């Protein structure tokens, strides 16, 4: 027999499991602020996130803000997941280790380093050819951002 207590315990267990999951959160474009530069995150083609081992989520308005935050803080050591927005699929995250980054002055990004992330090589190469840009790995993107200093 199913009693109200069993239903309560079951629902509480499910809610606790959901609450304990740590992962990315959707960015509320137009209201969330960048953890690094504090500007409002407004362009759904460029947001990025860092999720720590403990599940804390840091949101950024651009790839360069997240890369510079990692360079200036020891947050990288506690990072579980680093995500960038796929330019071709606004609002959709991709892991930075799997992303291909394009630097092209014909594609301005929110913080002015002209960095854009793509989920696949073919699309990134197509944009690089059309927009006269250079393709970069995440590691090269981090070095570029570190050498550039504060982009804003």
C-alpha cells in the first residue's frame, strides 16, 4: 500500500538527487552578469561557463573573459567543466577542449578579441575562409588571452 509518507520520502529523494547534480546552467541573456568583467551577458552566441568540482557555476560574457579569469585566478584547478557557446547554435554549450576557436576581425566578440567558438572543424574552417581568420585550439586561445591582458 502506498502511503502519504512513502510518497513524501520518494519525492524528497528525487528532489535531493536533482539538487545535488552539478553541471552547467542556462545563461539568462540580458540579466546574468559576467563573473569577470561584471557586464551584462547579452549575446547568446558568445557566453561561456566554468563549473567547479563542487558544482559552483561561473558565467562569462565571452571566451576571453573566461580565459582571463582562469589566468588571473586559481579557479582552473577547481574547474570540472569549461564551456563555450557554439556560434552556429546560439545558447548551446560545447566543452572548450572539443571546440575550435576562430579569431577574425570580421567577427567581433563582446570583449574585443574577435574570438568565436565552433563545435566542428568543417564549420570553423568555412568561417575562417570566409572571414579571413585563424583557427585555434583552447590551449592557444588561453595563451592568446593571457598575452593580451585585460581585454576591457
